[in-house]
C-alpha cells in the first residue's frame, strides 16, 4: 500500500546479534546480520510509523528518520526495550539474542597460559517472554530460526511467549539463512493459522509482516 497506514503508531524493532563480553577485547556473538530488522524499520517508516530501532552494531546504514538506540549485550537490549515498552504499540523482535553469556566478564584481558580454558556460561533473560508477560495493548511479533520441526517449535514459542505473530524460518533452506537479502518463512498467528510464504526479499517480507500487524490492530477497534 502506498498510504501511510501506520501513521500515529509507535513501533519498536530490535535488530542484530547480541555481543556477550568475555573480557575487554573479546565477545561471543552469532551470525545475525541485522538485515531483517533494518528492513522492518525502513518499512514501518515508509508507512508513517514512529520507529525506534534497538540495534547491535551491524555495519548497516540506519534508515533515515529512525530513533536508534545502540546496544551490545542481551542485558543492554533488555533495559532499552523495557524502558520504552509502555510507550509503544507494536514490538517486532528481529534481533538474535544470545541464549547464554559468560558468567564472568573479566576486567582485564585474559592471558594465554593454559592449554585448556573453560568458559562458563549462564542463561540470558528472555526479553520477548518478559514483554509477553507485561503486554497490555501491544502487538508482539517474534522471529524463530529453526532447523527442524518448524511448526511445533514456532507455535510453542508463540504460546509460551504470549505473542501475536511468529515469523518462523527454516534456516537449512537455501535463501533463508543468516546474512542473506531474502527469506523463506511461515507466519503463525494466535488462532493457529499459518501462511507459508515463498522466497522473497526482506523488504517484501517486512511489508507482509506489517500488513498482518495492521490486520490485528484494526480487528481490535
Ligand atoms: O531464541 P528463540 O528462538 O526463543 O527466539 C524467538 C524470539 O524470542 C525472537 O524474536 C528473539 O528475538 C526473542 N528472544 C528474546 N530474548 C531471548 C531469546 C529470544 O527476546 N533471550
């Protein structure tokens, strides 16, 4: 649609892979490129929404007109998102949040000494699940990257995290992996309905996702 059908809507999008510090010069991360989140921000802006992008460093250009909040770790992302949650209408969590972080963040650079080094990890908070607990009117959209049993895991996450939409991709399919400009997804809603989409650009997928968000918002009033 060419119209500004999201005018007045406040949208918060997360993007990129979190960085979990080991010491001042090292961190653990994942292969997320941030491209899906940035495409979503671009599309929400195009439709007239007020957009906040909570992002890790990705090297991508920030879409013009976005309010950017730079974060690194899952805990920083959690703080940034929770602080703003009450003031937004839609949250799309495209970020790849690390499931675990190093238990200890060394204040000084680790020195190379022993042949073996054990790194102990602890679970990160699940930001989206926390939003699902807190939400009142907000439309919540999650992403899931799976390698098997896509539908089972996607629906389980949608219910467990109290989401409105779950965008699930099978990362084993060519054209659906990390860092690509395209994606192949199935979108699930709370009614258990699913829409299986063909290979498309992340820009086009962003349009499809916000079409569904608008449907949910307009069905409420
Ligand atoms: O990691 P998982 O497959 O459960 O991720 C599903 C959704 O939950 C994604 O939208 C992701 O951004 C979000 N998530 C989160 N905090 C975590 C883990 C995942 O917000 N610690």
